[in-house]
C-alpha cells in the first residue's frame, strides 16, 4: 500500500478514537482487495524488506513437500472424497490418540476450506484445507441421540462421515441409517470421533450437546492429524487418495 493511504487510515482511526463528538458508528462495509502487481509500481521498499525476512521463514516451514495425492480431492454434499478422508482420519485417530475405538467419524463440510490438488502435498496445502485450530474430540452418544445427529446431517444434505451409511431424501429427511452395517440400537452407547467445534453442538449438529462423555487428547488438531497421515502414506510409498462409496445416498 502507498504511505499516503496508510497515513489517511491511521489519521482517521485516531480522529475517531480521540474525539467524543456524539457521533456513533451505525454501519460498516468491507470487501476484498485483489493483491495484483498494481502495488509493485510504487513499492515501499522498507516495508518489503521487513516482510521478506518473515516470508523466507514462513516458506521454509510451509513449502516442503510431505506427500503426494493421486487425484484431486474435493468437498461437496452429500458425500465427497475429501470429506470422507477427513472423517476417516478422525475416526482412526480416536484409537491412536485417545485409546478409544470410534464407531463413527464426523466432519463438517464448512470446516473444509479448500481442495487437495493432485500431485505434491505441502504443509501449506493442509493449512489451506484445515486453517482452524479444530481438535479431535471423541464423544459418547446414545443410539437415539446418534439417530438425531444423522437427521441433523440429513437436513443440510450431508456432512463428512465414516463408519456409517445414510440414506436421505432430496428434501433433507433421514430415511435410513446404519452403523457398521447394522441398524442403530437406541439404548446402546456409540463412540463418535469429530472436532471440538462440532462436539459443542455447532453448525446445526445440536445432538452432540447430549453426549454422556467426551475425551479430547492434547496436541491432536485436525491439521496435525492430517499432516501425520500424509507423511505416513509417503513413508509407505502410498498416494493420498479417497473416493465416494455410497456413505450418504440421496434419493
């Protein structure tokens, strides 16, 4: 940005904070500013030199290749390769990190912020997909509450799921649900691996609030679990891959 623009912004902020004229803010608007080469014509070299040192350090952390994807993986409803993969990672991590064998894994589409391109996978790739500090949470739900959870997932036409199969209507109603190929037992307790954000009942998945127990191991963010998975695949000479396989069917 040009110095004059920065000065004007700072001056405006100071004016608003320093005076008490009786005026109050009634609305605010925002938008995106494309970062193009138009800003290179009048570059602030002092600012650029400051940022350059940080960029070098960030690139050294974010750009190393940690694995490879066999195909482009995207997230979409009702079922997608990337949402299946993340739900699988959460479900498998429940036993690895918390010593709990999860019956089901759940990941919301809203928490998946990018796609995974075919080819090189970098740390930056994972951060783009999972930018939030979401951590593994393993909750215990009665079968009747798990059924409600699946109904809530059906109402938004699907979320990422592992270990279960749902049949939903085009109107967003749950028509059938099975866990491990079996009908849900209303009084049985099921272990569900998800992220802490959802475990609190957010993103319309309020059935999680009725959990009878919850385990949240330390140092188990979704992002780190994903990175560990990619590195493990690379060490075993495998491509990171996933596919749709009828986990959620809309009729």
